[in-house]
C-alpha cells in the first residue's frame, strides 16, 4: 500500500530528528494526529519503530541517507 503525502511529510520530519510533538507544532496538528499517521505509515511499511521505518524508507528509495 502506498504512503500518503501526509505520511511521507511526517516521516521526513521525524527522520530529520524532530519528535512527534515538534512535528505537531510545525504542522499545526495534535501530537495524536502525528502519531496516528506514523502508525499508519509503519503498518504500510511493515515496521514497528522509527529506526526500522528509516531503514525501510532508505531501502525503498523514499529518502536518501
């Protein structure tokens, strides 16, 4: 299943070193909304952690190291 634009946007911010709360402030949404999108992205990618999501995103070419 393909990641949505919002999921990609949140993943990229998380991968840049921001925590969920910081991403929420930047996007003007709640932390819960950020965590919801992260959970959906993780499920689509078949991972359970930020570290695994980062590795999978590199592997899939979603981001470059």
